[in-house]
C-alpha cells in the first residue's frame, strides 16, 4: 500500500481529499503509476502505448484521476464534482 508521500511523489500536489481517496483504495505505488500512465495515454489518444494489465485497484485509481480538475486558485488537482454525484 502506498504512503501519502508516495502518492504525492507519483501524482504531484493534490487536494487532501484526492490523496485520501487514493489511499483508501489500498493501491501500491506501482498500481498508482500504472493508473497514471494509462490515464495520460488515454488523454493523448496514444494508441502506441502497450496495454497495462489493470488490477481492480488500478482501475479504481484511474477512475479517481478521471474525476479531477485543476483548482486554479489553489494550484492543486481536486475533484471536479463532489464524490458520489453524477
């Protein structure tokens, strides 16, 4: 399971609620890095990147990353909408 410092080292500065949500998944540093790589690749539409075997945890972290937006006032990534809403 990743530590708070490892999450920040992999993903950069995030809102505390985002960090806590990722920690709650129990993801390892490798799973977080895999989720980030997959997320970045999908944003760029990069089809050349080989598929990363996705664990349930990697998919869960990827879903969390997909719900983020940059808070320009704070300079950190935060949730675009409150958790649990559509």
